[in-house]
C-alpha cells in the first residue's frame, strides 16, 4: 500500500510528519479562506440587518406573492416625457436639466406588499420615474405622496414593517407591538404628526410626490448643493371624475384621467440651508427654502404591467446621472440593497396578472 | 553555477507571469469577499457595490492580459511528483479557472446591462451595456453570477490546497515556482541544497 502511494506520487517517500504538516497547512488555509467567505457573507455573524431579512419580513407580513415587488406590489405603468426649462443647470450638470425633452417611464403604486389590496385613500401612494431609461445617464427616483418619510433608518423601517403585521383575529396590527415600536422610534411619532397635518388628496392625479431623501446636485463648476425634489400637480381640479368606488378606485381614476389627456407635474428642486438635515428623511425642511422649478413632467399613456414596461424596472434611488449624487442618508443604500433583493427574487418567479388592468377600465 | 541558475530559471514562471498571478489572486479574493459582503448588508451595500463593479472590470482586464501571456509563454514543467492522472487534473482545473475568471466579470457586466442599469465603474466611468434589457435574461445571469462565485471559491480552495500539500508534504517546491525569493545568505542556500536533495533529486537547486 505504502509502495503504491509513493509510486503514484512520483516515487517520493512519504513520512507521517510531512503528511500531518501538509494537512495542517491545508486545514489552516481552508479555515482562514472559507472562514473569511462565511463571515463576509453574513453566514456566521447573526444580528445584522440583511436584504434577505427584509424579504423574509415582507413575506411574514404580507404573505407570498411571487412575481410581484415585495413592497409597492400593486401598481400600473406609465410613460411620458420631461420638458426641462434649463433652470436646473444652475445646480446640476445632469443632461436631464439642459433645456429640452427627456423620455420618462414610470409606475404609480400603493405601499404594501399585497398586489391585490383594495385601494384606500390613506395608503401611501408611490410614483416612481426613470428619466432617460435605459441610457447611461438615466435617473431613477421612487417618490411618495407624503410630506416626510416615516423612518430615518433601515432598522426603523424594518421594525415598523414587522410591527405592522395584521393579527387575523382583529384585522389590525397588534397594539402592543405598535406601542413598543413607537416608544422605540420617536422620529416616527414626529413624522406621523407632520403627515397627519397634511391629509392625502383625492387621488394619484392631484397628489404631490416627494423624493423625501436628500441628494447633492453638482453643477458644471463643481459646486455641491443639498437638495430634495418633488412633483407638484398642475391644474388639477380635485375629484374631476365620478369615482368607480371599486377595489381599484384610485387606479381607475388615474387611468381615466390619463386616458382623457396628458397629466402634468412641475418638477421642483428645494435647496437645503446649512442647518437642514440631509440624512434624515423624517424631518421636513422649512417652507421658506428656495425652490427652483426645473420643468414639467407630462404623462401621456398608462399601461397594465407587462414584460418590458415599468414592471421590469427596479426603481433603485442610487441610479443617478453625473450631476446628482447620493447624500449620506442611510435609507438610500438600504433601499438600493432591498430593492435589488426584491428585483432578483421577482425576476426569477412566474408572473401573474396585475390587479390593475387598464383595458378593463371604461373611459 | 551557471547551469544551476539556468535550471532554476526553467523551474519558475516568468516574473510577469508571477506578478499577474498574485495580482489576480489578491483581486479575486477581495472581489469575492466584497461580493458576498455586499449582498448581505443594507448599510454598506451601495459603497461595496461600487467597489465590486470596479474590481470586476480590473479583473477582466488583468485576466485578458494573463490569457495572452499564458498563450505566448510556456509555463515551467510540473514537478515529477505530479503523476499522469494528477497532470490531467492540473490542466483541467487551470483551464476551468481561466474560463471562470473571464466569464465571471462578463456575466456581472451583462447582468447589470440586462437589468437596464448603467454600468458605472471607477466612480463615474459609464461602460456600454453588453446585453439586451430583459428581465428573464437578467434573472439567468444573476443566478449564474452567484453559482460562478461559489465555483470560484471551491476551485481556488482546491488549487491552494493542492499546492500546499505538494510543497509541504512532498517538498517538491511546487509553490516556489510562483513565489518571489529574497536574496539568500550562504547558509540558507546550503540548507536548501541539503533539504532538497534527498527528497526530490530531479528538482533543481539554486
């Protein structure tokens, strides 16, 4: 046996000490190598907040809905364009702010992970836009119809999500879990006060949508300015059409509005004062801050979610053109990570039809 | 002395090959760790993703140079301790490693392209897309990228383990073919000769 082994190894005599040394060297290397991989991948150190942890939490709270976004699952695709008036160039060198037109694709949505949820007036409404998609200098943003965001940190968002799980017996979140969450997150309590003072409008069409997180605009001369952006509706008489009253009442209204003619929003950029927080989306900046109107977003068509339209876009807030840079708001990296995890999951899943069916809505 | 030096030279990879090898080793190990870390964190995801993409493009460039270098330079012969069956293993795993090192950055680049994302490296350099924007294609490429990452971890672990076993247990100076040596003292050289001779008479001395 010994002879066969040594011959196979080119006639080198093996001694036990050398074999053990070799195995020790290999064992030591593998321990360091695989240990580093396991540690980096978060397979050994518990507690930290991971994208997969968010995916699991969305599933626990909203159930399993393969093929849909884990949050803002219910939505409809839109297209249109942005007419820049050139005023944004004072702050940002981004091509989108040069005078001229940039195509826009987008998606209106309701917060929450249930794609079949009935429309409610106080569910946060989303409008996500991708300017110049899918070009190299595209700009993606996912906005809400809220004056401030509810959380200042990824942990806050996670804790709120977990606490919001509906108890089947009562049809409401567990009041004790809610109380515990609010006690631990005073920033959310303050944000809820601000949000309550500005009740939602009647629908998507007359909503103001805000980016909420702060970003930096960088102009041609390299000057950086902290900003937040928002879309303010133009010329909307509230409640222009009779409501459908069904489970898709807000989406039905939106589909009829865009069907009856292009819907427009002003793209406003608000400049921070040096004292304004740029890393806390729960705090509103004072109303007297300078606002620059950079142009008009016009949405001309609405379409049921399908392969190739906004359904397949991950509205990652870190997809930015030269001239727009992220702030150190911790929500930005977390949104990017969690959206990517959601996008990866749903990309590999079978897709079911959206509850919002444009063809089924009579104009 | 002259004959010995020439033999020693023939047992080594060229300096360029050795630099490219260790550069690749450092880059690949770092990029794999950054990759595993980035998909398991929310707070550092954006920063790590930027680093990961840039490292990936650097690896692609280094590996292309390596392939050209490998095709134009014959590597030194394997030590006589490598049998016929192991020889096939060595050649196959070397080719698999080259193929993976070339494919992995390209799959990463293609998957970002298929998602419709701009491919931004080195801070603000925007590379063109190399795949059509298609969510199904993205999904296939994204899962492939993970499978390739684990394959790389496995092949690199096997590669290093094999070299360590050869160098420590068989004392055939397998690792020395790829290392850089510091100038030695006379007594170290003498020790080297004494140690090398009985174990592997065919191997060279310095």
